[in-house]
């Protein structure tokens, strides 16, 4: 069992930033995270201050390298299955069977892609159904694909796929995409991309691989798109399962409720990033990093108070 003053869960922008700040405060901390989170999947980041353009994976790798320069113990590739609190200590159980105990926790486990929940999705996962255009886009060179969703992530996925596919459909349930204007302009100028409005997916069809996307229009009419790839970008689900038993307060989306200092209703437990309702739920790398920094400062003050300093 490893004992530390502070346990940081998550190796995305929030967790890595929290680790960097905690290290600079001189806090004895351990960072545990299974991967770089959704930020590592981002094809191109163009709104991170000071950096004109950078791949998501490259950005978080730089954060990780900076954290490691402070000799912070990092259990990368490890996943926390459960966190409990016994008296004044938090106990984190890892899937590997090991445990880490700490006086305070910064929980920055991020989120995962929301699924469509339609017939064929699970069966065709990895055989035409994907949640990462950056990862799987090159597999669809010269083929027809579709993106489900209308957010920035959906728009960016469509632009990434247009670099490889012969045709990219964007299927969206509303009358207008809700992505940034600059992304919408790029989509409208790209001859490979076609937006299909006011539709919802109802089924993914195919035997050994995806062959057809069935959509339903708002008037009830059915539309079939003959595509070999479907990329789902309809939002995120916070990864809160390991902390369900702590008595935390959650909002209507299942996110951990946090105060301005990233503290929660459980003493000594702080949270940052996409897993929280902070930063007006903007869900950006820059806000995740900011929340991680705030959480580290708050955890530092909390630990100082416990030590009577």
C-alpha cells in the first residue's frame, strides 16, 4: 500500500496540471491515470492560449513530460476502481489490486464518449463504429463515412475524416450545427462534407461490418446512408463510478458539484475537469487545466490546515 498526502486521479489536462502545481507546492503526491483522456484524441487544438496549433496528444504529452520533470510518482496505465474514506484517510483501490491511501484527493478522471444506444452499435463497434476520428480516420481512406452530432467535436471529426474519406456526412438532429463559426465555415467550404439536418440515428446495419446508417427525419421519413464508418460525437459521460459511494453531490448530468475552489461536499475531496460542473461546463482543455491548478492550490491549503501550519 502506498501512502501519500495527496492522490490525484487522472492523467488528462486537469490531473496533469494539478500534479504540476502540487509538486511546485512541495506536496507529497501520487498521480494515477489510465490514459490521457479525451484531450489525447483531439486532432487539432487551435484555442489553447500561446499555441497557434497543436495536436491534442502532443499537448498532453508535453504536460506529462513537465509533470515528470518534478519527479512526481505517476502510475500511468493504472485505473482506479473505487475510492472510499475511512476516518481521515481516502483509500483508492486500483484494478491491479494495489491500493493508495491519501489525506486528500483531487479527482480528475475525465469523461467518456456518450453512446447512441441504437441497435447494431455494440455489435459493430470496431467494425465501422468508432468514437475517435483521429484514431481511426486513416482506416477509411476513399470510403464514405458519417459523423453523428453537431458540436465542435463533431465538426472537427468531420474535417479530420475529410482528409481520408471520399464523402463525409454530418447527421444532426437540429436545424443548425452548434459548432464555432470558424469550423462551420470550413465545413461549408469542404466539397467532401454534406450536412443532413433534423435527423436522428435509429439503427446501424451490416453483417460482418457496417454497411448502412438508418436515420429518421423529423417528419417520420426514413433515410438510409450507405456508409462504412460512423463516428459518434454526441457528448460525454463523466467517469464518476469509482466515487459513487463517497456521498458526493452530483448535478443533473451526473457531474460532481464543486465550489469555486474545486472543493466538494466531502471534506478533503476536490475535483477538476470534465468530471465536474465547474467552468460553466465549458469542457475545454484550458478550463480543465485551470480547474486542476485551483484544485491543487486548495488541496495544498487544506493539507496545511490539517498539519496546523
